[in-house]
C-alpha cells in the first residue's frame, strides 16, 4: 500500500466506549495506521486524491481480538493426536487456514496460546513482513508445563526453577510475545494433573512471572481450579485462562467453588480473566448447566473482574469462526452490548498490553478495521455479516462485496 485510503461507512464506531460517527470516514495512511477519523464528506473534500472504499449501508468498527486460540489444533474430537501426527508442512497449512478463518470472521488480532516448534510464530512473522495476509498474532510459543503435564507434547516441560528460567529466556530469544503457563491440569492430557488441580506451586509460578518480567513479557495462566486461580493471582500473572472455578471432578455433579475472596483478589490485582467455555451454548443440554455458567460470569462481573473474549478455538470442537457466539453468551450473562464489544476490542487490547495501538480507531493506531452490514450495537449478530477486514490498512474480503475505485 503506497497511498492514502479513505474508508467511509454508514456509521463508524471509533471504539466501544466512544461516540459513533454517523456517515463517518477513516483515513488510512500508507504506513497502515489510522490518520484521521471524522465525517466522511468533510474528509472526502480534504483528501480528494485518496483511494476510496465506500460502505454506505455498513458499519466500520475496530477489528476484533480473540484472546485465546490454538491455531495448531484442529478442533476435531482428538486434536492432540492430529497435532502429534502432523508433519511440519501439514501443520503449517493447518495454522495458516485457521488464521485465515479468524480473519474472515473479523478477527484482526489473536493470541495463540499453544504453539509447536515455533510454527505459529513463523506465520506471525510472514504476516508482519506482508509475505502473507492474516491477523496480527501474539504467540506464546510452547506453554510451560510440568513434566508429563498438560500439553507436554508441545515441548514446554519444565521440572524445576532453573528449567523455568531457562525456558522463559529461550522463548524470549525466539520471539515469544508472552509466556503461557499451564498452572493447572487439563482435560486433553491423561498424564497431567486433574483439571481442577495445580501443576505448579505458588513459588514456581512466582518464578515464571519474575523470569517473564525480566524479559518484558506478560504471563497468561491456564487455570480451571479455584485453588489454581488463587495461586496464579498471588503470583501476579496478567491473565487467567478458562477460570472455571472447579474444585473437583467435572462429571455430574460438577464441583464448583466460586470463592468470593479469590474473586476479590483477582479484581484488586487487575488481572483479566478469559473464560472460554461457550461453544454452541444456545444448544447445551440441561445437564451442561447454562444458567449456573451465566450466573458465575455475572458473579465475576459483580466482583469487578475484567473479562475478555477468547474462544479456545481448536480445542473441544471450538471452531475458528465462533467469536460472535461467545459474545452472545456475555450479553446473555448481563453485559451491555458496548461492554461486550469492548471485551473483544479495547478491554482485550489492554489485557494483552496493546492498548496503545489496537482496539480502537484513533490517529496513530493500527488501521485494523472491520466492516459489517448492520449495526452491532443494536444486534451483535451483525458482526457475522463481514464485508471487509483491514489489517494494517490492507483490505481483505471474505466475500467479493466492496471494491476500490
Ligand atoms: Zn486453550
């Protein structure tokens, strides 16, 4: 891209918190950033030579952020087997396809929390250098885990403090954007601790956080158990993934332990939580406990916990185009539509440490734009009607609707 581009629309949502500009325009600089925002007519007059993308009946808003995905997992019934079988080239293709599916669905930034052999980071670098088109990727590389622990097969096993420090340093050298730690057990790994139990002590998690801070990285902690969430909070992680509040087996009757004291700790520490359980929630059987799940989400909000949007796509039949489904769950739990939009834009950007460059349309920010038919502030399902997605000012069309003239 080597010229100015003016994107105009029926309305422009500058951010989930800012005012909406009816008949608005966003000027995109040759560097791929937002130059100016304002009324389309006025900007058209001031920049008559800018290339134009006009969407008179659509809404332009900041591109969405999916804070928890696994590009390398195939969302099959046994993603682990598929991943372990996969040759590097096959895995590269899987990762690229999933990234494209997310982009098609309006996601301009994703955080990948389970890389193998640095292949996700490889795609990230190809996208950054414009060798290929895709969303911005924040990659944790292989998650740190205990020996034989949850997702050990990704290559992140650490047996003691020295191994933790060495792994974090190596990840930083290899270009990790953050550190992910499997603080608790997981369902996908039979050799790991049960899902509600911790794999690391509070002391070990403190070593993870200290080592990450030393190289300027944030820490995302996988934690389903209430106890695990408590020690993650005390250790000072930045985000808690899943946050299921489990205290025992997940077969019926499920053992939940939503602890007010831990919720207060999380809120006071400013830790963002990324609950991922949502896929196809409208069709859950009664035994899945939708009402209880909604009540726990609302309870977290009531405690002032910041919640961000992440789907765990790639795992447990979680597909790569279902962020809007998750957002609908949050609306059902009681958040307003602007608040829900913020969970996938401004609030997520802040939780990921990128609030100064993505999540809103403001001069100097990345020109990551989503164009959808309809008004997502009136009905979140409008976010499914993607007309065009721009990352760093580069237009991408899931279907051939818009045109540069
Ligand atoms: Zn995950």
